[in-house]
């Protein structure tokens, strides 16, 4: 369904070399698509429900080096007043580009004018070089608070991954919190938020021969989280 929606939305006008698009529907039915284009994180907006599209707006300038791949693209969300939030795994450390595979950090930028201009990016993960898989998800509450969940290696042991979370209010990143783990090292998490601003996260379990799909929720806007539990009642048949 998501693939069909993206196809229909982007038929009206070519997006050039855009890859890994994600969609958000904002205030008054505006449709916003974020993508990697020209090696940067770019947003295009339709004011007429997908019939025509405005020109590209660079939300995160990666100097043409953004690549994405395998669920590692950008995410976008819209609040009730038309504000936008974009996240993406990017590298701004020039020394990292001496390596074959530079380590990304997770970055966030905001727009208060529907994508015309963007804030200076802020780093979401507090500990650098610990989220090399760059697998994450982001949702925006009606209030404008952004909720971000990502795979992180800190405190996870050799080659392990845990699911970490942060709430971003304005341009202030809240305390990073581990909310589940160990988790699958190559599976992106899922994240949703209700109309009261409470986030819900899902992720595939890790380090077991039969990995469940786990879910955890916060009932206080992301300040605390309940223990993760399996969504599936029986075995998944999904192993290492």
C-alpha cells in the first residue's frame, strides 16, 4: 500500500534522482515527500493533494555525500500547525571519509514554514560512533514534539544492538533512553504516536533462534517506557 501511494504521489512530476522517499501529510492536506537527491536530504511539497509539486528544498545539506540504502533513508513528520521535522543518518566528520564505510550519526532539522527554510541540524544520538547501522524511525506528535527510535551499540556487547529513544522538543534533544534490547542488528524499528503525544515502538528481537516482534509503549509522552513484550502469540520462525 505504501509503495502504491508513493508511486501515485510522484507520478505528477519527476523527482530526478530522488531515492528512498518517505511521505507525511500535513496541515490542510499538504503532502510532503523527503528523499535523498543529489546526495542531500531534500523535501518537496504538494499544495494540491499530489497533482503538482513545488521545487526541492534542502533540509539537510550533506555536501552531496548522503547515500542511504537498505532502510537507511530519511524520515519526515508534520505537526498540527504545518511544522515539519526531518531526520536522516549522515556523516559530517571529514576524518570518517578516509574510511571505506564512514560512520553516520543521526541528525534532525525542523521547518516552521512548510519546508521553505530549515533549522541548523542537531545530533540525536548522544554518544557518537555508536549507531553505525543508521536504522531508525521518527514520528511527530500534533504538538510538534519529535519522537525518534534507533539501533545503538552502546552497552550492547560485541556486535549487539539495543533500541534507543529520544524526544526532541524544538531543537532540544532529550535524554537518550534504552527502551528495548537486544534487538535485530539489521531491522529498522517502527514508531507511532497517538493524539495525546504518547509514543509506541516496535522492533524485532535479537540474539535468539526464534525472534519475536516486540512492542513497548510510553503513557507519559516518552518520559518512561513499559517493558517490551512480544506481539506474536506463537513462534515467528525468524531466526539468526
